[in-house]
């Protein structure tokens, strides 16, 4: 009986069956070893599968969320684009009409400007002729003025002659009077002389009367000549001013001709550009109509994408069920490993913890990259579904030294994943200062967690050297 107990003890702990002549016990032990090895592989496979399923579930959720967000965004954008394109198409109709009218008016203005330029050219020629006529008039007026001045000189000479004749007439009259007096004194002898004296006096009176009339005529001619000279002077001044003003008008007219020529050229260019713009706007109008139709199709595709996203969420729901079933299986295996016949090898436990360290560091690097890039990427925030979380919540090491550290990992691990949620929320709010503070605290906690992991590995290695199991009390 005592021998049987020793056999069962050795069998359960896979100890050598030394000194026991029980071939069937050795065979059973070998089978148990093989079974435990397969169970260890099965445990590793289950945990590997549940971690992959968790990662797949995270990825699928992220994909479906992104598809849903994209489809919603595309649908909203397409609705706005359709509305904008319709409004633009409607407004472009007015633009096309206005542009057509503008082009027509520009062509008409160009033609009117050309006609105006021709009229201005004709007016300029007439003004040049008027300037030439005014120059001739001024020249003729100056010549007439010179003639009038000569006439005034002649009239002055005539006045002198008339005055001389009047003086001679007066003297003649005086002589005739004296002759009459002397003839009267002579009596009969002087009668003939008296007749001559009377005739001379009559001639002197007639001469005086004639010169008096001539003097009045010369005076009137002189007055009329003075008025003519003044009028000519005024006419010359007025003509000079008119000629000066005509020069200014011609200069302005020439500038206007030049400006009008440039305006005509510019209006012609504008008219040509207007025709091109009209063609372009018409083309844009057609394109906007096509864009509206395409946006309607895009809107339909976005709606189809939204339906696909909903279908994808429904179709991927079983993944969560598979994950839960695998997680439950892992937890049942966690209970089984406490049985001596299914106890997990120390090396498998060490490998799992080492893998957890690698996954943990990769998770932290992903979070740090998000903070650096100010952009969020898919990250497991549930501490029970990460690579270590499934293993931790399924396994309960029985060794006291390991269990003391193991029991404290849960809260630290939960807080560590909480920093991921805080960092992502901060990035989404563009609060990068808070994100930096949170990642700094996450690094500090990460150092503490990795220290605990390494301590567990060291203890497990010592237990293995002493042929003791982590899951053995």
C-alpha cells in the first residue's frame, strides 16, 4: 500500500520511478508526460488563439467604425456637394445669361467706340481746317489793320491839306474884301475889278464850304476807321484766343483719340475674352450638371457602404462570441492547471510572461507614437483582452512567492490601460499637453510592471531549478 502511494506521488509530479518494478506505472507516467506536454501546447494554442481573436475583434471594430464614419462623412459631403452643385448649376445659368449679355454689350461698345473714333478723326480734321482758316483770318485782319493805319495817315494828311485850303480860302476872301473896298474907292474905274473881287469872294466862300464838307467827311471817315481798327484789334485778339483754345481742343481731342483707340482695343479684347469665358462657363455648367449626377451616385454608394458597415457589424458579432468561448476555455484550463496531472510547465509560464513583456512594450510604443503624431490608431483599451490580460485572468499561480506579486498586477495593469484611454481622449480634444503628461505617467507605471514581470520570471526559474512548479503549493 505504501508502495502504491509512492507510485501515485511520483506519477503526479512526473518524478522518476526509481526502484519501483512497475512497468505499467512507467508506461502510465510516459503517457501522462505526453498528455501533459500536449495539454501545455493546447493551453498555449488557446491563449494564442484568444489573443489573436481579441486583436482581430479590435481590428474589425476599428474597421467597421471607420467604414461607418467614412460612409457617414461621404454621405454628408455628397449631400452638401449635390446641394452646392445644384445651386452652382442654377447660379451658373444666370452667369451664362449675364456673360452672354456682357459679351454682346462689349461687342456693341467696341463697334460704338470704333464709330466714335472715326467721328473724332473727322472732327479733328475739321478743327485743323478751322485753325488754318483762323490763321488766314488773323493774317488778313492784320493786313487790313495795316491798311486802316495807312488810311488814317492819309486822312491826317488830308486834314492838313484841308486846313491849308481853309487858310488860303480865308486869305483869298480877305483879299477879295480888300479888293472890293479899293474898287469902290476907285469909282467907275474900279467897277470891273469889283466884279472880279466879288467872284473871287464867292469862290473863296464856295471853297470854304467845300472844305468844310470835306472836313466833316474826313472826320466821319476817321472816326469810322478808328472804330474799324478797334474792331479789327478785338477781332485779332479774339481770333488768337480762339486759335489757342482750338489748339487745346485739338490736343485734348488727339489724347481722346488715343485713349479711345486703347479703349476700343481693350473692349475688343474683353469681348474676345468674354466669348472665351462664356464658352468656359458653359462648359463648367455642363460639368457641374455631370458632377451633380455623379454625387447622387456617390450618395447612393455611401448609403450602400453604410449598409455594408451595418452588415459587417452583424456578421462580425460571432467573433466576440468566439473570443468569449475561447476566454472561458482558457479560464477552465486555468483551473485545470492547478491539478497535478494538468499542471502547466514552468517554462511555458516563463515564456508567456516574457511574451507579455514584449506585447506590453509594443502597446506602449504604439501609444507614444500616437502622442508624437497627434493621431489615434487602433489600440486595445480593455485590460482583460490584451495579450497578458487573458492569461492573467485565467491563471492563478499557487506558489506563494509568485502569487504575492501576481495578485498586485491586476490593478496596475488596469491603470496602465486606463492611460491609453486618457491619452486618446486628450488627442481627440487636441489637448496635447495632457497627452504628454499621461504618457509620462504611463512610462513610469510600465517600468514598475516590467519590474514585477521580471521578478516573477526570476522566482519561477528558481522554482524550476528546485523541481517545483509555479502552480504547486
